[in-house]
């Protein structure tokens, strides 16, 4: 049953004697959304009902889709959001929290003024600090709201070449030799979606985040991802003898495999565990007939990580997140990329806390920073 509900009237004249309205629907319960995501060529894992359900279960966000398609009609447009209502970081609408990118699924330029007018009307009425949209490609939305941007790097590997060519395209010293080192070390590989593997992943993930003085996401987030995605999620673990030394989580959606989270035990970094996991994931994606491997976003100041992703032969592009606000507002520390000085100051404070405290901070903090 459809759950589309018309927003308070947001009508704008787009063409002579043509008035359009923006509606909203719950993408978790309206069957039109899943069908629309499955058929739309630019829809990603972050549009999927599984991702939205995991966000809702973990952080109590309520996903909503804005569309120009009324109830009972097939969806033709859609932007999916979650409202973050936080006493710590303010009230705002984000498309989407914890998502590397989330394309507005709007194909016709003539629909853009309708959404622009909806943004202008809803921001002050709902008392949002801003609306944030995270497109994969340029999104030319013109509004009277103050517009600012935040830039990130994005890497994606084309899986069209055969596996031999893909391997030869990897950096000879940094990637190829590490994969061969993992083979010489006799590392063992395991994959699945069990509580045992989740425990092993999360221990390594916590260890990695502590090394960087960053709180880990709560464990329930990963359990909810596992439960919501089913077979589309894999936890991948590399072992030296029986010791887990590296772990990652990948998600599959349509023709793309997405690397989302990972970590390693720095005591075994020379063994090539991380490289083994990436290479196994790429082989799995290629053998399954997928077309791309999404390595995710990287803060502009994380040069080492950018170089690491470049060396896998992945194409690098720029993600431009857009924020629309009623005025030029002050920015909370948690809004900012890791390279900002305030965020660096926060990391200094966290670096003086015991590692065992960081998960508790993460369990409280992350619902405020999406």
C-alpha cells in the first residue's frame, strides 16, 4: 500500500499554466520506491530499501522521498532524505547520512525548479540549519538559499578488463607485490555474514579507529547492515595462522560492489592482509559479472589513502556535496571534513582518552553527525 503524503502545498509555476507539487513518501513501505531504484540507472546501494532500513533501525532516522509523482502514479523523480534532529549538531535534512553519495534521481531539467522551490519553502518552515545533497555528479539546482559546498575524492574501478589485465594495472611495488606477499605468507581467507565474523571484524575495526583517534560506529550499525542486506553483504577476514589480521565489509547492489568499511592489525601490516581482501573482492565482483568496484569517498586531506586507491587502477573523481541554508550559518565541528582545524582539535582530545572509551563515545555521537 502506498504511503505517499502531500507536503504542505509547494507549488511553483514551471511552464505557462502548469503547476507542480512536491509529494513525500516513505520509501520503506511504498513499493514504488524499490521498483524505481531497481530500474533507475543512477540509483546506488545508498538508495536501496536495505540501506534506509539499517539507518532507521540504528539511528532512528525517518527516510522520506520527495517526488513530483502523486500517489497512485509510477515514480518519475525522487530525492531521498533523512532528517537529523539533534540537540548537539542541530536540525537538518541530509541525502543521505553515512552515505558516500546519493544521486537525486531527476532526469529532466524542467523538474529542477519545482524541487528548488520546495527547498526554499521547507528550510525556514522546518527550521533546518541546512539541507545537504550528496550527488555523484554535478547537480545544478538553483535556489535563493545560501549555497556552500564540501569536496571529497571518489574512486571507482572499472571491471570491464579481464582479471589478468586488472592485476597488471595495479601498482607493481605497492599492490602486486603485497598480494604476492600475502600468498607467500600463507594467509587464510574467510567470508560470510555470521555473528562470529562480525565479532572479528568489529575487533579489528575498533583497533583501527583507535589508532586514528576516531570513535567507531556502534556495533549495532554493522549488525543491522548484515540483517538488512542478507546475501548482498559479505564480511571478509584475512588470518595469519588463526589470528585475524585484516577485515572488511563489502555490499553488492545491481552491477556494483561497494567497499564500505575495513581495518587491519598494524602488527601484521607487512603480510598483505588488506591487499588480499581487496584482491579477493575484486575477483568476486568480476566473476559475478559486475561492472564496477566502488572504493568510496576520501577526505581531500587524506593523501595517503588517495594514493592507496589510485594504485589499484581506480579512476578518481570529485564529489561535491551541496548545502542549502537560509543564511550563512556557523558550522558545527562535526559538520566538517577531518582536515579542518576544529576537527583536528577534537581528535587531539580523543587521543588522550582510553581506547575502551571510544566505542561508548561512538554509540552516543554518530546519530548526531550523520
